[in-house]
C-alpha cells in the first residue's frame, strides 16, 4: 500500500458530494445515462470509478493497453479486469501495437496513443444491439487543466487555448476536473483504494511530464499558489473568451464567404481590418494553419496570383484580390484570372510567363510554348484545371474534308494514354469560353497563326511536372 504524502490536507470537503454537485452544475450526465469510464489503472481513474459506483451511475470500463511498458502494460490490463469484477461491470480491453503504428504514421508516441485511444473509444461508445453509451468519462483533474493551460500558452494557441480542458466536449465528460491531485490521493487513501503507478510519469520524456515534474515545481518556489491561481484564471479566461468570440464571429462573418468546397476571403478588405494579425490567425487557424504561419499569410496578400501557403490539411491560394481556401484533397476546380498587365502566374503545375512580342516569321513551336495572335485573345483569360465536358480542336488534326477535328479532352487524353493522375492535373488556357491551349500538350487549331499578325502573345511554361 502506498504511504500517504505528508502535505495532503485530510480535512477537505467530501469529494463524493463535490463530485455529484459538479456533475449537476455542469449538466454532464444523469442517472439515466449509460456511461463508459476510461480507466488506465492509475489513481485518477480508479478514484473516478469509485465515485461513479458510490453515486449509483450505470457504467462500464474501457482500458487501452498500448504495450509500451512490456510486462507492466499487461499487469495494468489485468488490474483493470479485476476492477471490473469488483464493481460488477463489463470491461473492454484493447491492445495496440503503438510503437509500430506511430513509426508507420510518423507520429510521436503521445500523439499516436491519443489518436488510437479515441478512435477505439468511439467504436465502443457506439455500443451493440442498439445500446450506445451516452458519455465517455475521462479522469482529467485540476492539475491536468493547469498543465494544459501552460502548454497551450507556450505553443501560442491564442486565447482559445487558454480555456484549457472543458468539463464537457461533445460526448466526452470530465467529472473530476474540479479536483486537485492531492484531493484525489487523499480520497484513495481514505477509502483504501489500490492503483497502478506508471513509471513513465516520473520521467521527463513527454512534454506534459516536463511541465508537471520540472516547470511547475520551479514556479512554485517563487509563487507557491501558482496552481490555485491558474486554476482560478481558467474560469476568467473562459468568460473573456466568450466576449472575444462574439466580436470575432461578427468580423469573420464579414470577411469569409463559403462556396462549394472552398472559402473565399477578400484580400484588400482583410488588410484594412484591425487587429490584422489576430484576425488572420483566427480565420485560418480552423484550417490547421500554425501560429507561426500568420505572418506568412499576411505576406501572401502582396504575393503574385497563384502563390500559396499550405497547412497539414488545407491550402490558401492567392487569386488576384482573393484568398481561396480549399482542402488539399479537394477536387473543386477554380480558375486563375490573367489580366493584360500580368507578366507571369504561378499555378500547381508550374509557372507561366506571358509576353507580348512583335510578329516573327517562325514562332517557337513546342508543347511548353503557345504563340497566338494577340488580337484574337480577349482579357481577362482564364487558367483553370480541366473539367468534365471540355473540348478543343487539336492543332494539326483535320477531317478528310479539311475541317478541324473537334475532340473532347477526355478522349484526347485517353489517346495519349495519360494516367488518371495526369488527367486530373491537366490545365487549360481559355479566352471567351474557348480553350486555346491545353497547357504542356497542344494548342487549338482555331488559333493557328496565318502569318499576317501584327503582334503576338507568347505564353511559356518555364517549370512543370512532366506531362504525359
């Protein structure tokens, strides 16, 4: 049996009563709900299980065996199985090959274990035979909340991160978030509860452990009440965040428009908004842009059309006076507008240089260059991905009658034996709804030079992925 730490106050208010009051006040769940308690075997989750049992809630237990501590991981699982027998509830245990999964998916152990854990919890919550669980209960406590607050602050997550851990998020409830670690330990000793100690909690290999074992104890030497002060601040931060969010939502509504699978932000209007840095962060953060990318996004406003900034899930494309936000996997096609004054434009397949030149006897002829009569082109012209139903008149292809051949681009690409990816990555240039160049492939016969032109428009693909 563990010895009771000497600094624990044994005269705390009844944890059981505080637990039930907190659940009622925060409206987390009730006696009719079917609950699933996440139990690691540590003191926090063991106390949570005991509190639920004494309060008369109906619950089962879920335990993750991440197999990161060899024999100890299996012993944890066996301990949790015995808890199930003690409380006469069902215990779900899942083994994960965590190390291999994290290596394959290039995740840290902490990040990978979290993804595996909550993905499995969602499966268990769905239940069987039409009996889902209403809530997943986790044993996060007040000390966890303070640590999360500090980690979010140092990561630069902005005011949203200062809310730390919330009592209820979706169907995940944290009913002992109000209690400190000391109070949980006191309750465990007073009630003769047994638990498992995870030796990895004593090391500083994980970020949270460093905050818990090194940073906070160091701060407490200067500010002994730091944990209590930060815990109180969390409530105030949440209230401030509500006020902040109301004003922010109004500004974002004026700046961000939604169209299909893309979001659009007017660049000039954004640049006039204040405070600019905060608004840019808040607009793009939901699309997984990091705080460190905020200045990069502001600089994008002055970049040329076709420039972009990419997050782990989305891209922001500068398209003249607009930012276009789209998912990286999005198949939504949108055009890039080229004006008569543009000399170059960036797009996913490379860079186009646009020049007006005097008529020449022998213009360049290769698939990276198109030269057309400047008077046949009306600006603005569009550079866009190929879409269903597109057709053109391939340069140099004629019927026996001598008339140009009209061909759908889908058929043209099939004749070239292009792969599906190559077809999806194909772009065209269009003037007045007529395609005059399938970029990096072939111009349109309707725009053939006659030799009587006075000025030409030369468009050169100077960088691209290899075309089929």
